[in-house]
C-alpha cells in the first residue's frame, strides 16, 4: 500500500510532513534555542497521551464514526487510578489492568449502542463524555496526588539517547511510541485493520463482501476506550495525579490531529502515520506559541481550528471531484426499477 | 454447448409481501456454459428472484435444487459458499481500497500472522489476467472507471468454487466500448463452463449476449425460450402480457379528430426542446409541445423516459441543447427555474420524491405554490384551507379533511394530492411520470379523465406510463424511447400499441 | 372539542407530562420545593430559580430547534456563548465607579452581531460548501473557545456597569428579567416561523431535501438562516450568562451547554432526524432538564451526578427514537412486527 512515489493517496501525509518541517524551520530561525534534538523528543514526551488517543480516534474516524468521549474517559482513568492507588492502596499490578478493562468496557458499551440500534455516534459519545466526566466527580472532586513508589519510579525513568548530545525520552513517550508502532502494524497488516478501512469506504459493500462488520464496529469503539484508558495511565505518569478537569477539550485535539494528519472525517481514508505527524504539528504549534512568549496560549486552539477548517475544505474539494463519477451511477439507477 | 441437465433449478417459487405477490409459482433453470437473461417490466419479480437465489430472501414455497440437491441459503454468505455469486450495478466494493485488496479482503493470504501483500497483489494480477484485464492492482479502486470496477467485482467472486454468476444490470453505466469489453469477458466465462444469469432491460444487449431468455410478468412465469427462437416483437408482447392480435385501434379514430384541431399552426408552442442531452442519462433529443397537447412518452423500463422528464424539469442539468418556453430561450438548471417558468412535475417515486407523508394534506398541496411565492408572501391559513378544500373536491380526494397527515391516505389519494400541488400553481406545462402506478382502477380512470380535461383547458401535458394502452388513450402524440434514446415520434393513426411495440422492436 | 384523542395527539403532551411528573415527585419528596417568598418586591423560591437558570439554555434550545428541524446539528453553541460573554465583557468592562468603557447597549448589540456572524459562518459551510453539519460546527466548537479566551486575554473579565446586571439578575414585575427575554424570543420566533412560510419550508427541508428541491424550495438560504439564527441565540444567551455573574470566563462560560440544549430540543418533541418542530416543547424541555438538576441538587447529591443522569436520559431518548430498538422490544413482547 505504501509506495515510495508521491501519488494521490500519499499526498496528504506529505502535506502534513511538510507543514511540520516548515514550522520547525520557522521556529528554529525565529527563536534561539529552538533547534534542539531534545525539543523534538519533548514533543513526544509532552504529547504522549495525545498520540495514544489519536490512534484510537484514527480507527474510529476511518470507520466513519466519531468518539467524543476520549478526553473524559482519560480523566476518569486518572481519577480511578489515583484513587485506587492512594485511597484503596491497591498495587499498580492490579490497578493498571483494571482501568484498561474499564476503558474497554465503556467503549464496548458505546459501540454496542451505536451498532445495534443504529444510533448516531456523535450523540452517544457526547453523552459518554458527560457520563465519564460525571463519574469523575463521583470518585473525587479534589485532585489526588500520587505518592505510590512504583509510579514515581516509572515516571522519573528516562531512556537516554546519547547521540547528538544528552537527550532522553521519558517512560510515557516510550510507551506511546511503541503503541504507535503496534497500531501501524495493526492498521496495515491485520484483517481487523483492513476491515476498518473497508467499513469506512462503504459499510454496505463490506457487509455484502462478508466482512464481520457488526463485530468490528463494536470492537473499534472498545479499542478507542482502551486507548483512552492507556492514555490516562500515561497521563497519570506525566502529572502524577488525578484531576477531574483533565482532558477537557482533548477529544477535539485528537480529532484535529487526526484531520490534520490527512484522515477524512467522512471515513475510509487515513493513516496512523498521518496522525503521528498531526500530533507533532499540534505539539509544535503549542511550542511555537510558548517560545513566542507574548501570545495567549489559547491561540493554539484558534490555529488548530483554522487548520482543521483548511483540511476539511481540501477534503470537501477532493470529495466533490470524486463525486463527479458518482453522477453516472445515479443517472443510471433511476432508470432501473424492478 | 449447454448440458441437458440444468445446474440450478428453481421450482414453483413463491414469495409474498404484505399486500403483494412478488413471485407466484415461478420456475427457472440455469445451465452450465450458458448466459440466461431474465426479462420483465415493473413488478415482474426479477430482483425478488435474484434475492431468493442469493439468500437475501427465503421463499415462502417451492424449492431450489443445485446440481440436483435441495438448497436453501439463508444469507448472501451462505449462497456464496454454495458457489452462487452476484455482482450488482452499484459494484458493491470499497472505493478506498486497492484493486487487489478489494478482490481478496476477508480472505487475504497470510504469512506469519501478517497479511502477505506481495502474494496478494500477485494473485490479484493473475485473477484479472484470466479476464484479460491488465491493470496496476495496487492502485485504489476509485481511480478506475466503472467498467473496470465491475471487472474487479466479477474477479472477486470468481474462484474455483464459483458455479453461478449473477450479473444485475451490469451495463447501465457503460459506454459502447465498455459493453463490448464486458461481453468478451462474459463469453469467455461462459465458454469456461460458468452458468451466468444476466439481468438487463436493454433489449439489443439481450439479443447480443444471452443464449436463453426467461420472461416474467407481475411475478408470474411467462415462458423460457432460446434467444434464437424468440423474435423481438414476441418478447415485447410477452413482457407486456399482450397477444399480437389483440391490439386496440379504437383510440386511433379519436386521434384523427384531435390532430386535425391541433394542426393549425397558429397555436402557441409551450415547449420546444432542441438537442437536449446528458451522457449517461439520455441521448440528445428534440421535443415540442403545443398548447392543449398531450405528448406521451412510451418505452420499456429503462428506456430513458424519466431521464427525459428530469432534464426538461431541471432536476438534472443537461450538458448540451436548449429549452424554449413559449418561444423564449430559458435556462432550466434547477426545479426552481422550471417552476418559475410555469412547469410542474409529478415524480414517479411519489413516496421519496413527491409527497411528504408527515405533512398534512393542506401543507402538501400548497407547498409548490408557496415555494414560488417565497417566504414572505405567506398564504394565510384560511386561504390555504380554501385552496386545499377546492382541490380535494375537484380531484375527488378521499379524506375527512385537509388537516390530516398525508401518510394516512391511500396510494391513489396520495397521488391526487401530489397532482393537486401542481395544479394549484396553475402551470402551463405539467409533466406526469407514472401518475397511475400502484393505483386502483377507478382512480386510474379518474386521473386520466382529469388529464384530458386539463389539456382541453389549454394546459400542456407530458405523460409517461409503462402501460402503452394508457399512453395511447391519453396522448395526441407519442414519443417512443428505447435504450436511453428517443427513436421515433408517432402521430395520428400511428398512435396505437401495435405501432409502438413494432417501433421498439424494429429499433431505429 | 377536548377529546382524549386530540389531547394525546398534541405534540406537547409528552413534554408537559414529563415535567409534571418531576414536579409532582418534588411535591412529595422535596420539602419547601414550591415555597415562594416575596422579598423586596421580587419573587424567590426553588421554582423561580429553575426558571431563571433555565433561561440561557432555553434560548439556545430555541435556536437549535430550527437547526435540528432541518436535520442538522450545531455543537458550537457553547463556545459561541463564551465568545459572546467575552466580547460584551471586554467592551463594557468598566472601572470600579461603574462607568462602562463603551455604551452598554451598543456593546450588547456588537456581541450578538459577532455571534450571528459566527452562526452565518456555520451556515455557509453547511449550505454553500456542503459540509456535514457535525463537521462544520466542530470547527467553531474547537476554535470558538480559543477565540473567547483570546478576546478576554485568558483572564476573567469583570464588569462593573450596574445596568447590565438587569439582564441576568434583575427583576421586572416581580419575575426575573431573563424570563421576559425568553418569552419575547419565543413569541418572535413563533410569529416568524408560523406566520410566514418559513416554518413550513424548514420542516420540508428537514423531512426530505430531495422532494423539497423538486417542489422548488431553495434549501440553501433556509439552511444559512437557521444556523445564523442559532448563532444569534447563542449570542443572546451569552449576554445573560455574563450578566448573571458579571464576569466573562472564556474557559467555563457555556461549558457543556450544547448537550443540554440538544437534549432540551429532543425532549421537547423535535426529532433529531428533522421535520416537525416544536418551539414550546423545547422550552419545556429546558425546564425539564433544569428541574432535574435542581431536584438532584436538593437531595444533597453532588451536582455533577446530574451529568451522569443526563447521559442516561440521552441514551433512553435515543433508544426510544430508534426503529431497531422498538422492533426488538415489540418482538420481545411477541407482537407482530412489519418488516
């Protein structure tokens, strides 16, 4: 599927890559100290959680759906994790699988409703957003700092990469990178991954071709829930606390990263690699604004919103070009009534 | 050639739906190494037959035998396992995946738990080569023409276990060259021993490709014939359920009266269409309509009648030709333009393109009139009621009052509501696409009387119906369509069913 | 004329009944729920609070009703509320003497205008570019809060011009002023949609865009207008929100309003699939949600639980509106189901 030549399918990824390189270059020119390898690695460290939920979101959007609950489930995970560790004094060995299971269960619940009763994904996952956030407050209204030794050790772990100076990756970044590689493999080389693309291309065709559409659709949302939970664990490592207002607006950051990475919101087209690049673009915009110093950090939201608009516009343009072909079908269809 | 024993036999298959007998004791058989075409008009039961065969429906009575053994597939997958595969007009593949992937998805070759992409691409190439198609299988499907996509769809269903291939309207979106290519492939598959069920409404194509023809009408089996032994005229007659001898010439005598009054060329021409056409829809055609004239469009299913109406009314935008309304060149590229120019259009699919079942009778009736006036020139509720009541009365719509939801009315009365909507706008030209379909006999006559009265008052009418006798009864002139083109125009004494059928069979 | 059938056929019956059930529940289980006192010539009490707090969301619901009736959706309303609050706060501001920076009325008009523009932007994307409503309004959903925060420089902006407090905190004839705003908007919208052909066209476009096109209705302009109106309503709502607390917090203003508004519309009887709409129903829907929240609060349960409850209400309503679900339930009861 991936060819070295630039063709219509690869073009979006190159656009995003170009965008990232451009921004990195601009930053390096404008700000002293910007051009540093550690800055590049920091993108992974600071946005590890976004990479993980971005992966889940990519699969969901490629299949033609959407998941607005990811930020809240992430927050819920941080709350439950810290609560179980600190208040119930459970061991991390138990806690981690437990919260991952919780994420899968929530995702499965939403996927089941969406698939079985043909309910609109954005409403169900929007309700899921409210549900998860409400449950956050049920666990605790205040922040819960984590003093658990294991977590602290893992959080402070640094993978040293001595080339080009003293650079390192923290544990959450390592987890994220490994997960992204696994996801790349899943999307390209497993039947599950290819079925996701098929469903996004034409769900009706996928059903007629005998693919396990029903099971896959539910599994996609369960997987997204898993990603949210994993991202929550990673986020807990990053902040060493549980806080109910975490993840506010994160779903939008994830969707934005996915769209900027070249995935079509209408489904069927997209890639994990694109999302990775999209997250890097998101990350670097934030860094640029911080380096700039005078701009309100909320400008990130505006710039991201604008980029999303731009990419949606481009998608719409390409869609209408492809739509010309569809006219043939429609004209012919109306003539045939059996 | 064909074997004596059919590979597939469907015996006395019946399938009922609430209120309708889709199939009644239908027999059908397929032979290996043969192309068998099933032909019929609206409601014949062709698609139901295919759905029973492919396991989408289960028959209510009758049996299916595959190689002598009874089968009863309960899903398309089950049918596929039996070796029965279908390729539909819509090419049910995923346009975003590569050609190779479309062929093998769900059954990809695996290596070490991963998809073996090189092998996948190689196998796909080989499969297509068998059909004499040589393309880059790693490109996505959407980058190829519909014709190629169809070949890919066919390639997907062909493997060693495939015994029966069903092609449902495969040529509707293809041009001449692509049809020829497809037919080459079909002939090769046939010669290799495949049994092919070919569904099409294109007469000429049937005679090109099919070895055998089965005719259905209204869910009933009319007959199975070898193509070489069935003249075109006979085929048409049997599809319509007519015997060649029983044609009504009665309308002909009336026609001469009508044409004589209309021959004075002083009357205003309402509509003049010159070389209007759209590729994939209908070949360029001319049409004129004078005041008080009823022009009928006659043709078989799929001949292009609705396409013609849609171009005139602006639903589709023609890419060549011009339309003159009352002698003035008018740009009609949306229904709104057409309505402003004084046209009205009753769609043949009144449920999804015509009435709003969830709006009241009154709202449905005043909608187009209100649309023409715009948002601010509101028709008061009182006036709306008056208009609606008047229409209900003059059209004889059976409804307790104009404020009940339209979905509660019977089919015939819903059709009248749709008609009332357009009459309320007082159009100069009314296009009626199958206005009598699915309506009881009494209502049918009422509507036809109505149409004749309207024309007497000066309204121009374009009347489309699959029932040739209706077209003949109502029209002063008849345009004959065949295979997405207008092939002739009949006037005066020529306006009779016999002549229409002969024209279609003759195929100018 | 008041037969049982005409009563149950009236679309408003179910929202009214639901609200009544909630009120009756409170009558029995919540002490002093209906108690109303009069202080300083104003009415006070739980019921008054409900109406006051429901006002901003009821206004959103009115705008959203028309959008949903066209088979669309607008998830940007919460962010646009924040923009409105931000703009008006920055324009009015005022020093500690209570003197506003710019005239109060002009500032309010500008804020609402900006939001109407935002709505027009949404409408443009949907009607001219042809984007799906969820995607089109997603953009403002993302960027809107950023714009609000940039407008207020990411600070909470306090207002000191007392007249402005009238909107959200003032009273007129004993009742909270915001009620009059809701009532006026409702009456105006009702007259425009039912007194002209607009309401009919909106319903037609939502029910069947193809048939509407064939009937000569220009869907594009209608779509543009309903989204612009939704923006207008969000602007109005933002003014009240800001006025209630006399400050603008770009982070929290209008937070999570969109689901409440959508829920209100759906509870009020308008289907998410578009078509027939009920403005009165949406207002009752907003009251139902607020009553629900207040009931939960009155029981000493943390207010965030109301979010969990709302989520489940959404699930139940969606299921009830789903064909598949109704079929499954009917099948479970052994009833004949038509295919």
